[in-house]
C-alpha cells in the first residue's frame, strides 16, 4: 500500500493523542524555589534536606533560571584554582582545596578531594 501524503503525520498525532501525557501529570505541583538573592549555603541546605538536584530561581512570580548541583562545580573549580600556585605539589594542592572547601559556608557535603 502506497503511503498517502500526511498519513504518517496523522498516525503520529493519533499515537501522541492516545499515549501522550500532559505536563500537569508529571510536574511537581508545588516545587521548592529560591530567589536570586538566596545565599548559596541555603540553596545547598535545601537541596540536601529535600533530596532535589535542581531548584527553579524566581524573580517575583517570574522564572528567571534554574540552579543545579552541577552549578556548584564551577564554584569549587574556582576555589581549587585559587588554592595553590600551579607549581605546588599534588598533596599540598589537595590539602589547600580541602581546607578552602571546608571553610565555605555553602560547601557540598558529599564532595571529596582525592589525590591521584
């Protein structure tokens, strides 16, 4: 049987209609949110105590972003680069990074600094 123009599109639309779900069926009804002014240590606390990996960021009632656990990696990398001179030995770098992370109010509790 030859394919009738638009037939595949109609089959796909019928499938989506019969098997598709609406956003309201899978979304979190009352998600935890933060504002742009929420301190990093509070965001980490919310993520850890609520076991969430992402938090919508609001400005008033408007969504302006999402902060994720991976966003903290950049901050940790900045701490690591500021912790020691490039010529320092690995153990000193590891100790300095661990010390800086331990002193950060927003430190990720599950982050470990390991040597080679």
